[in-house]
């Protein structure tokens, strides 16, 4: 939301893992999902950035944490 790519989101509690429905604003070229879910520690985040993003300072990784939804920055 801070960067203007996400309009709003809704958290759906299905009494299992839960789901998040995200409405995008249409300013994206490509959007993908990583499946299955991986546990990523803060020290390993730079390695994931290098593997997933096309270049430095281009693109965002959206993470769900116990503190909420955040990007890799």
C-alpha cells in the first residue's frame, strides 16, 4: 500500500492456514507467488532477494510475518 501497488486486502479465516485476498491497482507488470511456503530468516533475506528479483532496486517481495504484512525493505 505504501508503494501504490496494493489497493486493499482482506484476511479470510478458514480455520486452517487462512487466506489473504489482495486487490491490485493495475500498476504491475508481473505478479507471482512462491509455493510452497518457506520459513525465511532475516539473515537469509538478501539471498532470497537475489534469487527472486530481476535486478537490484527493481521489484518487491511481499512477506507475511507475525508482525503483519511487509515488503523486503
